[in-house]
C-alpha cells in the first residue's frame, strides 16, 4: 500500500517540484521516461500499477526541504534526505529503505565514458536516498559521478525494474570508478617497479608518494561503504525476502574484491617505497665512502704541505735545489702508505 504525504506538511507555495533536477517514470519492463518536474506535483509520485518513479533533488535549493515534506515516504526517510549527515549508513524499515552513500564528485565537462577513472582533483560527495516499492528519491548538494552515469544509462538502453535495482546500479558505478582507477594505478606501479629493478631511480620517490596518496583516497570511501553494507547484512536474516538484501549481498562481494585489490596496491607501493629508500641509502653510502677515502688519502699530503709551509729555520730541503720535488714525493709516499694501511685493515676494499 503506497505511503501518503505528510498530512501536517505546510501547503506548497509553489507549483510542481522546483528542487528536482530530474524526474523519471519507469514502466513494468524497467524502461525510463523523463517527466517535466515543473508540471508534476507530489501526487504524481504515488505508485502506479507495475511501475515506479525516480526523483532526484538538489539539496542546495532552499525549497528542497518543503518538497521532501510532501513526498509519500516515511518520516525517518524524510529526515535522512535533508540531513547534513556525511556518514555512510543504510537502514531498512518494513518496505522502505533510506540512508547515505558516498560517491565521487562529478566534474562538469568530463566525459564519463572516456574518463572513467579518478583525477587528482576529484573529491567525494554524499548521496542521500529513500526508497519505497514505488519511489526512489535521491538528493545531493554537489553533482555526483555515479548518479550522473546512472541517469545517462537510464536515458539510453539500460533498464531498472525497481528502485532497489537502480540504487544498486548507482553503487555499481561507484565500484566501476574504483576498479578502473585501481587498474590505472597498478599499471603506473608496474612501470615504477621496472625502473627500480633496472636501478634507474629518478623521481620514483615522488611518484610513489603520489600513488600511495591516491590509493588512500580510493580505500577510505570504499572501506566506509564496505563496512556499512557488512553491518546491514549482519543485522538482517539471510532468509529475508526483501530485494535490498540480495542487492547488498552482491555489492558486498564486489566491494570485498575491490578492497583486496586496493589493499594489495597499497602494500606493493609501501614495499617499493622501502626498496627505493634502501637503494638511495646505498647510493649515498657509496658516495660517502668515496669522499671518505679521498679525504683519508689527502690528509697526509696536507700535513706535509703544512709542515713545509711553516717557514721556520731548520726545515729539511729548504736550501736544496730539488727541495720541491722531495716534498712532493714525500706527500705522495704518505698517501700510498695510508692507502696500504687502509687496505690491510680492510677499509679500502670494495664491497
């Protein structure tokens, strides 16, 4: 039995649904037909035979709260739609579901088909939703990538037989973005690993730091979605007949696989960063070793030059014709003597 609008809701000072970004009607076969939201009132959203509606609201519109108050949905669902809550959650009460999902912010002008992976400046947003057997209401404050992808799909050949199915499609689009981004990061990590193994280290530390930051951006919202879906599945019996339970089970399986992939990327990047740090430390040690050897070999000639530069009476070779040659030979001999001593001690041997 369809829910009725709140009888205590104030009378609408406007016509239609002014806060609606779009309104679709789905027939019995799941085909979508767009409606003019400016000409449809809340009464047009009542469930009809073998069909349902999808209403998408802009929460940045001040009139959205009044529109939500007139929708034929439970009070808890109304509260979830207009709440400023930014925590992922999912609730099911009788035949009505409501909650908040995380999604990627949609950048205007980005071709979703050609650019499915995340960019460096893509942030996260929050999708508020309420679903009854005959109505799906979604609301957001920023344009969301997965919702936009679902809308374009429904405007094409994609079909959705129920509000729960459309909600699953939106979550699947979120997972698609994570999967494509994860694959792209894996390819980048493979290239960095090849350069590290070839001992061709340049900007790998910077590249790995950026890559690890991007994997964290993927992992955090994915973990939030996965945790909430797991908790939802645990709160409800496995033999429940509601369509949302089977959808959550499918999403859980996919998110588990994605979480494993992203976790593997994080571990590979961390280990590779440790290897790069070890190689750079080894290279630095080699340079310091060379500098130390040069310093040790030049110390005795410096001592000889310091002694003969004191300009005091009684210095050897001071009045000889070949005094300079003898001093240079003495300095060179002292360097050779130090080198042989270091070799005997094992310091000058190559590692």
